[in-house]
């Protein structure tokens, strides 16, 4: 990849948390997610349906496998949100040709999700 090459789109990357609170009030914990191991890098897709920002669509390598899977996960199960260009056509196709047109727009989304992922669970006890 040369330095002059432009990305197809800008994306947001995050990692699956190693320890994720679960159960009523977050009294239990789990290691990673059912389909993603702790630390797995996932691409977070733009919001299209959950205005509450509590769940996001992600693409990442399935736990114990090599194939990419697209799933919906709680934002609180992710950490280390950051922006990166999508340079691989195969990944861009897997993303449904979705992403952000500008790096600034992707950065705003990453900051919003980072804030949401560290906030209190609004549904605790429900």
C-alpha cells in the first residue's frame, strides 16, 4: 500500500473487553463474548437502527476461527475505540460498503461510543 492510496471509507475499530460485567446489576462477569475472544479487534459499523447507542453492529474474526462474522453486541463489551482507514476491498464489501466519508465523522462516532462504553448501565436491575 503506497502512502498516496486513499481508503475506501473511514472506519472505527474497537477491542472486545477481557472482563465483561453481566447479569442483574453486573454482579457476574464473563471473559470476552460468546463469538469473540477477549481482545479481538472488531470493526464497528455506523448506526442505522439503535438510537440509544447501547448496541452496535460489528465485524470481526470469530472465536476459534478465521472467518469474519457480523454481529450485534453491547457497546459496554467493547473498549479502545479508534479510527482507521478501510483499505481492503474484501473488508469493505463485508462491511456492506458502509463507513464514514471523513476521518472527522468517524472520530466523532468513536468518541461517542467510547463515552457510552464507560458509562453506567442504564438498564441495571431491569
